[in-house]
């Protein structure tokens, strides 16, 4: 089964040492139990037990040390495939445990991408001692607007510097071994990345900005002394490492959504299948079955897409930067689909979703955080729209990429190069994926794509509308949603071709059932925009289609869903 089930954990293409780390992580949470998990969440208990566990088992040291810095440890590497597995498992139990892992990834990014070998050696030692890390990028008044950063590094006149300024919304900044901090120099106004220690007297921990288990800090540096040994990178290298680190880190947000939704799904189907209302099992009601089928197919699609997107991350190079489209889609599309899945499940279990002894209660809160971390959905959509022209009308030639599950270090992630030239990135012809299978709903979806291409061509032939709509963010967001659906379906189909046992014909057609409906929904939004032209509105109407109805197929998928009613229940 493609969904994670801790009760019958079956590692997906992991070597035995990696699989053992995952089993130990599952065992840690199951031994903790749901009651203690919920109590700690409710009382906002700092998760020192988890940090002690990952330090004792060298989990972060093994998973987050690139091979060149592993000092001969054959199991230590930065392996996106297994990191996705850990992200999913950690979030399956609670987002806060995932969060300390996530922000450690961000904090380590500029260190491993930098040129300071001395700090890399210290970082390896900190990891082996169970250290966590933090990423000091955003500021209270400017958010992630790096150009406006007010953190300043001033020369002291003896080859050292002093740092002054504050950072805001920085996870792990209370206990990190190193807080990677982004700022500018006062003499040259160039960007700089440097490390600071939360225990230093010139480091002021102002407050925790959130009311949860995690510590998401506001911190201030007051004449904090900095030497060359503390500086990771300067100038364009510092700028590039900030954005390239986010490329690495934002990918994990989709996997957190997958983990949360999977646990919530098990809890919801178990509750509904064992509850009787008005003399009927809840799962006998047709609308309940449809809600579960939609939740299940959307969840499977989230995981299938994310697995395939990880292949493009691992196979990337300076000549193949297709990951820069698929990566933010894992952050943006998968996380918003996660919200949809939880909403569907919540409509089934209703008030049960508020109860204090359920996992679902924290899932409903935490699933909404993920689309809003590492840049909002709007920011990621604005990035994605830049790729649309080349994606549809200027494909390139690339070799086929098989599944990337081998135990290897992902060297390119720490040498991604300059963060520019996005509009020049090419993609392979997406139509090959859409020709790889044949189902009724897939056929309808292909027809919708063809009309959308006509929409884009017609829009480009109207210079006045193009100029106006190109500045209309509201219009572009809906346009981007349609584009995103096409790329989403492409990678689902590619994965299915490579791993047909994971996605049956029935399941594929049921996935494209909701894809057809979503395409129609966003086409209607485009139709309704104030700036849409008569030609655009006519084409939008042609995009609105009804999925192929197949009651027998839906019943077979429902049978898959219902078979999971007792598949997993967390240890009390």
C-alpha cells in the first residue's frame, strides 16, 4: 500500500541502516503514546525528549550531513529520498517534531553551501552531539524581503565585525547549536551569511512568537562579535545560498502535509466505520463514501506527485533545472491539497474533530500552517507562472529520469548555482506523459488542456489584455492554478508508468475525476475575473467539463478505502 502505516511499516526502497532509523523513530512515538503526545501539545512542552532521541541515535547527523563532510561515516549523506521518508514519519505524529527537523535543514543549508571549512567541521561535531540548527532570514517588519534586511555587520577595524539587528519568526533559535543569520555589511552593503550562538551574552532571545510546542523566536544581536570563522559566505554567494536553501527546505512541507493527512485519514475512517447513526453505519451514507473516496484519491495523488518530484530534485544539474517548477509545487500544491483532504475528512467526523483526545484536533490546526511557511502560496504561484510559456510551447530534449531511490548523496543541492534565469528553463514535452495511459477521465482532462492552450494563444494575441492581466495578480493566481494542475497530472502519470503497482487503472481514473472537477473550478474562476475578455470567457466555458461517471469504479475505490478502517490506531 502506498500510504504510510506504522503498524506495518514497509520501507520504500531504503537500505537497511536507513530503514532502521525510520523504525526507531516510529518506535519512539508509539512508546510515547497518543495521550502523552496530546498532553505535551496542549501544555506546549518543549520536545526535549525528541531532540535527545535523535541525538542519541545520530539521526540528524546521519540524514543531514553531506558525504564530503561525513568523516568516513558510510551511512551519513544528504539523501532526499530517505529525508522525505523521515519528514513524512515525523509529521505523521505531530508537526512540531517535524518542525525542529525542518528548520535544522534550513539552518544547515547556508553552512554546507558556504566556503568556510572550519564552520563545517564544527557543524559536523554539533550534529554528532545532537545539535539542532536555525535559519535567521526573516525580519519582523520585512518578512522574507531580503533586499530590505536591517541586520547589519559592521567592521570593527581589526579584521572582525560586530553584528546588530533582529530576526523574527525563527524556529529553533532558542536551542540551536548555530543560528545561521542573513544580513548586510555596513561598509560595502553586500549580503552576508554568518553564524551566531544563542548562549552568547550579546544574543538576546526576545520571545517565542507562537503559542505552541515549538519555539519560533524573535532574537536580537547587540554588538555581537563576529570573526572570519563565523562567516559562511558573502555577496552573491550569500544571496544564492539563501534562496537555494529554501529550494531544499520548502520541499519538505509537502511531505509534512502527507504525513498529517495520512494519520488523520486513518483516524477518520476508523471512527466513521464504527459509528452508527439513525440505524445505519456512517459509512453506508453515499455522501460519506464520496467524501472518503475524494480524500483518499487526493492523498494518494499528493504522495505520488511528491515522490516523482523528488526524482527531479535528485537528478538536477545546471543543465536540468526542471526541479524549480516541481519543487515549489510540492510546497504549494501538495500543502493546499492537504488542507482539502482534512476538510473532506472533517465533514465526515464533524464535532469529533474538535475532541481533545483525537489526533485530528491538532491536524486541523497544523495542516493550515504548511501552505504559509517558506513563502505564501501567492509567492510560489508567482514563481511558477514564469515557467508557463516554455512548459507549453517551447519544450526541450532531456533523457528520461528513472526513480531516484538509490543510496547516494545529492551533491547538486549544495551547488545549485545562481538563482536567476528562471524564464529560460525548459521542460520536456508533457504530452508524452499524458499519452502513457488511457482512462475516461484522463481523456476529458487532455481535452481541457488543449482548450487551455488555445486560451493562452488567444490571450497572447491580445496585447492590451496581456499587458493588463500580466499585472493583475488575482488573474495570474487563477491562471497559475490551471497550469499547476497540468504539471501535477504529468508527474502523477510519470510515476504511474514507473510504478504501476502503486496506482491501478481504477485509482488513476478516480484521481483524474477530481482533477477534471478542479480544472473546471479554476476555469470558472478565470471566467469570472473582472479583466477576462469575451474570447477568454468563451474558452473558459469550454474548459468546464463533467467527469466521466462510473459507479462501479467508484465502488471499487470505496472498497479500498473501507478496507483501511482498522489498519492503524496509535498506541494510547
